[in-house]
């Protein structure tokens, strides 16, 4: 089992007005003690994604685990530590063929059947959600709630990452429900460093 951080920060390029703001946020998160960061860019072309990824790697080095959203091919080129795929992306076996056995592979799930199937793959961790209502996706899947986290926990021994509407106010309840880690986007945007420190204090 991989040693996954309790706080999993997601840098979504669409939430930043300029690239430099995203890079500064990444550095602030790392300085605060965040050990796992995912870079997500749903609208950029391959060149932009790769440029961003290389800059993040240059600035952060090996101080954090860097995970690429969707693009297994660019994960290798950018020197990232792993890739995260969704239900509509490259399949876990397909992603594993691209990245090999050494890098991390994460997969998103949105219901119990998907968790059960993900548990049978070579994924290193399973994300489940949205746990709470979220505004980070245009067409979010149905909320699974804390009960969904508990049910997912009962189905897998893999590290479980909860995602969707998680804030400093509710993150502890998600860990108590069985998640090993909480993935956060929105509640890290304002003063990323201070926000991350607060999360880490709460999560213990």
C-alpha cells in the first residue's frame, strides 16, 4: 500500500487567472507541508499541459508527489510521479501500460460498483465522490455522502481518497468515515499556504 498524504491538493488550471498564480500556489502548498499535488487541466492542449507540468516539476522538484490528471503520456514526459484517470479516460490497464509499474495510478469512482471494479485493477489508490455538493465540475455525479465513503471503505483495502465539496469544516468527518485522504480544490484557493496548514492541523 502506498503511503498517501491525508491532504491531496488539486491544482485546477481553470481556477487561476494566470499561470504564475498557479505556480505560486503550488509552491505555497509545498512549503506548508502538502505532500501530494495533482495538476488538472481539462481545457488546455497538450503543449500547454506539458509546459505547465514541466514548470511545476522544475519549481517543486521532488519535494512533493506530482500527479497528472488524465494524460498518462505526458506524465512520463514531465517526470511526474503518477497519473489519475476518470471513468471516461484511459482505462486503468491502458494507463498502467503507459506509465509502467513504478509510478502511481489513481482512479475516480462515483458509486459502489465502480469502487468494486477499481479494486480489481492495479490502481494504487481509489478516489470516491463527490462526497458533498461541489461546484468544481459542470456536470457533477450524484453526491455519495459520508455513507458512500463508509461503503467504499468496506469494499477496498487500497488507499481511499475522498473528493467533492470537502472543506476545513467537514474534512475530519470524511476521514472518520474511512477515507485515508481528502482531495481539495476550492478551499485551498484563498491563501493556499495558510489554508493547507489549517487543513493539516485538523487532519492530524
